[in-house]
């Protein structure tokens, strides 16, 4: 393995690590975000005057949040699949040489 291949492997590994962090971080943040928001919406729905508006806002809020966090998680998962493929291909080539 020459120095260039070592650098490429290192950067692919870093990208893979960061992509895993982005994916799992987005999933966890979504869960926390929605649970905190749920408490606020429950309080708003307990007041008769704010109940109709709170229900509409809750649906929109949750939908937008799920779309946003889901997009970030999907992007992280896509990068992970790409880097995993390159890292596996590289490892398979090294195993076949020996």
C-alpha cells in the first residue's frame, strides 16, 4: 500500500465515522425534539381556546420535524453505504493480494 492509498483509507474511515454519527445523531435528536414538543402541545390542547390551533400546529410541526430529521438521517446512511462499499472493496483487494 502506498502513502496515497493510506490517506484515502484514512479519509474514507473518517467520513464513515462522521456519517454514522450524523445518522444516529439525527435519529436521537428527532426523538428528543418530538418528545419535548409533545409536552408543550399537550398543555396547549388542555386549554379549550387553544385546542383547535394546537392540533393543527402539532400535525405540521411533527411532519416538518420528521421530514427534516429523516432527510439528515437518510443522507448520513447514504454516505455510510458509499464509504462502506469503498472500504470493503479496498479490503477485498488487499486480502486477494496476499
